[in-house]
C-alpha cells in the first residue's frame, strides 16, 4: 500500500488510527506513539520528540492509557489545530511518568470540559486518566496553541 493510501485509510474519518496492533514490547511506547504522528508529518507538521535517554519501566495498563491519550490529542491536533509544529515529551518524573504534547496551533477556549460543545474524546480521556489515578492538564487559548500534560504515578 502506498504512503498516500495509508494516510487516506488512517485518517479517512478525521481520526488518526494505527492499523497495526500497538506493539509496546517491540517498539516501545514512544515508537508506537511516533507512528500516530505520520499523518501530521505527511501534512507538513514538524514533529519534535523528547524522550529520556534511559529506559523507563511503564506498566502495560499505563502505557495503553498514555497511547490512547496521545491518539486522542494527536487526532484533535490533526483535525483542528492547524499547527505547524508539535512536540511530544515522554519523561520520567518523581515516582511517575509524564506525557506532554504541545502544538503551536490555533488553540481553543479553555472551557474544554464545561460550557461549549467539544465532543466526548477529551472528556472521556480526562475521566480515564483520573480513574487510573493520574492527572491531566489541558492548557489552551485562542491563538496560543495547546498543551496537554498527563502524569501517572508508577509506585
């Protein structure tokens, strides 16, 4: 299948998907998330990755939630942000792991979870993160881009 066909198939509904089962063991969490950035890169978005130089042992359930959160965040960036630059940072923090995704796109009203209709993806992502004992921060404003930061404890 050509790259153009793969892009069309992967983004036909405006949702970034990964048709290959996420293989955290072989590619690692960062490698699996990097595959999700392919449609953005093919549309001219410069993607910067910042990861620790040492391996961080992340439980499978936590890795799956971080991957799903990245999928939702990158889908929103692809569909709405008009970003030209995007940074993904996966970092070990004191007794935990943090994923931060930042774009330089158009941003949105910070009333994400109340008031205006925004769809259910971000709400469901927030609920899943909180239910798993993590924290999520969504910082955005019109014309200022968006930053989504998700932290999970690892003890």
